[in-house]
């Protein structure tokens, strides 16, 4: 039996395995089975906590569809909280993800991680007026709508994810400005449906709000799962919010459907 921890970070939920002393692989079919919400544990993604040379820990992230994820902002915050709770890391330091090294800070119930942004906000010739794209560890498309509640997000997300302008696929964020609040809904590539929040999506939406609407930092983004805070300090972007343990369980990995 292998122990796992289930964490939630503002509505995004994750299955975490401790691979600090012994790393193991999970194939795509096993990952999909684990994340299945009817026949498995259920999650937006799976993470393996590993150690890393010259960093406090290594983040291995997998999407619910079994694909490898370059980065997940809320996943990184959940994994940081998990590693800290185990006593494996200090309250501030660095970790390594597929998109590169990140800094993190833990203060009370807030976990803050650095989000790497490797290109600028840019417009695309898409059937969504006023939309823009940016990579915040993973690709994101941001578009402004009159009401986030009325958007058929799953249909629009699938359409944009398979659009010729995005050969590697994309996450889609629809945003609405309501006085001082920014409302966001995100369709996530890899989960292939709407999730209750998205950390890299919050970062993308905040950059859009800053550059297009002149919003000053820090910026609060409101998702169905709760609020996320994005700040820009010392030429770096920082995502913060809470992350909590939901439960601890055990599973026999050899009995999970495998390819």
C-alpha cells in the first residue's frame, strides 16, 4: 500500500505522493485512474514530491489526462505546504519545476510562489475580440466577457485549445471587471474542463488587468473556488493564497489500471 495526501488550493485539488527517498513512475493510464472522480480518488492533477540538487525540493506535476505539466501555480503552492508540513523544507527557499527554478515563501496560512513569465502579453488573430495570450509556465489565452456566468466555457475552451493559433494547446481564461473586482473562470488544458481556480491563469489574468486596464499591484482575482493574489515585486510575479490538507489515504498502485 502506498500513502497519498489529498490537498486543495482555492478549489484546485491534487493527489500528492512522497518520493523524497525513492522516486517511482506512474504511467498515463494510472494517472487518469487516480484522478477519476467516480472510480478513483479524484483530482485536477497528481504531484510527486522529490528532492533536488541545489534546491529545497523537486516538483513533478501530471495533469488529470495523464500528460506531464510544465507548471501548476496552485499545485506548487499545495506541494510547498505539504513539503513544509513534513519538515523537509524551510519556510522560504527554492524549488525546481519543469519550467525552471522558483522561489517560495510561507507565512501563516499563505503560501506564495514565484511564477515564471517567459513572454509578453500579445494579441492573436482569434474570433475573440480583445483577447491576448501569454505564457506563465503554461500557455494562457485571456478574453474579456460581459458576464463570466453566461459563458459556455467548456465548448469555448475546447475550441480554443484545438485552434491552429495554439499548436500545443492553451488554457482559456474569461474575465469580467466588476468595480474593483476581477472575476475569472478558467478552462484548463490537461484537465480538459473548467476548474474552480488556476494559479497560472490568475497570473495571466492579472498581467492583462495591469497592462490593459491599468490595475495596480497587488491584484486580487476571484474564482469559483476563492480568491488568489498576484503581486509584481523586484521584476518578478508572485502568486499567493491558502492550501489545505483534505485527507490522507492509502492505495495499492499495482491494482490501478495501467497501460
